[in-house]
C-alpha cells in the first residue's frame, strides 16, 4: 500500500505527524511504548528460553548462539521465530499495541512475515553490519517494515539499533561479497556512498519501540556492557497487498498470516531492482553467521 493510501486511513495509535515522519525518514522511535504488563509477560517467557538454551552447545533452528556459549554462561545471539516457540510471542505479534502500530504504517490489511529475538549478549555481543532487509525477503512492493521492542533499557554502550535517515529512498545495495556469496551486508565500497555520519542510534528505556522500513539501512555495534544484554524482539509485517517473491528464509506456521483486516485480492507492484537472495528454501543459518562468514553459513543458504 502506498504511503498516501495508508495516511488516508485514520490512525489508531500514532499522530498523523509521526506517520508522516516515518514515511519521510524510514524509521521511528517510540519510547516506553509497550506497557509494563506486556514487558513482564515477555520477560517471563524469555527467561525460560534463555534457560532452555543452556542445553545446546551449537546453533540450531531455534537458538543461534555465539561460539563460547555454554550451559553455565549462555551467550545467545538470537531466538529464531519466537512466535513458534511460545504462544505469548504470537499473541504479542498478532494482537497488541505493536499490531496497532503496524496498522498505522501499513494500512488496515496486514500480514505477518517473521519474528526474531536478537539478544546481543553482554561482554561483546556481536555487531550487526549495515544492511537493508528487503534483499533478504523481496516483496512485490515496499510496504514492509520491522518493529523492534527493547526488552531492557538501551544506551550507547549496549549496542543500540542504528539507522540512516532517508536511506529507504535510495539505492537497494548488493549484499553479496566479491566471491559472489551472500553475506547480508554492504561492501566497504558501497558503505563509502552512504551518509553514515548522519546515522541515528535509537536508545531508550525498556519497552521502547523501533520501526524501520524494509529499505532503511540499519545495523548495530557490539554490546560492550559488562553485565547487560540487549534483547530486541523484532517482528516484520507487510501490507496484505505486498507478496513475497522468494521463499521465506525462516519458515514458520505463521508466515503470511493476516493479523489485521483481510487478504488482498490483488498484489500491488513497485519495481524491485535489487539482486535476488540465494534460494533459501533448503535452509538458512542467520544474519550473524552469514555476516561473520562463519564456515558453512553461506553454503547452507545455497
Ligand atoms: O539486532 C539488531 O541490532 C539489528 C537486527 C537486524 O537488523 C536484523 O536482525 O536484521
């Protein structure tokens, strides 16, 4: 759905000016947006997930862990598709204030795409290199976005999400390396073309929410805090009329579920001039493994 058509519907939860700012800059930060009651419920299940991760010694379909992850000292990078692992995560994605927020920015008919919980563990939790999302999951149009919730307070030490304002209106960059392998981030050469000096780092207390457009250039630095992780629960949505044109890298029983309104009768099209991702229908590892070019990670996606 085009911004004009979205803006023509009355907002539920945002001011009209906030919606206009999102379409202009490609991102939004809403401090303390998620209620304490929701945060407490999300923490209860998230603590359980962290405990469960103690049983794994290497990454699998559910837990993406750092190399020195152990039962005694877990070091989680990501819980993949939280919605598949506890009904609470699905309730949050499909029926909460973040679903209202998605509706204000995507229009009345909305589809769920995927979810992930990035932990960015303390004491060096890995960076996420500068990238755009739409190349991971191209759609027929660009009415696609991701909403992140900081489950804990985030400052400049814990590795806040950084965004480049206005980059959603610019180039769709190649996210392959010079050996033609998908790495899911920009090359050093392309980064020189980007106004990284304008990057904004989104910080705030627990419950603050980030929104980034599917073409917005974003990334985050290492978490250098000695004791505090930076759990960021991310849910991606699209307008119902934006259809994925490649297989979803992280399948879930909820992929493509209409969470507001109704299914589209017609697809809407924006020309997609980016390069297509590899065929991930047979498996995908994670953005961390791919960006770090860990052994087997790129191959797994081919
Ligand atoms: O966790 C972050 O800081 C960024 C997450 C992200 O961009 C991603 O997982 O695609």
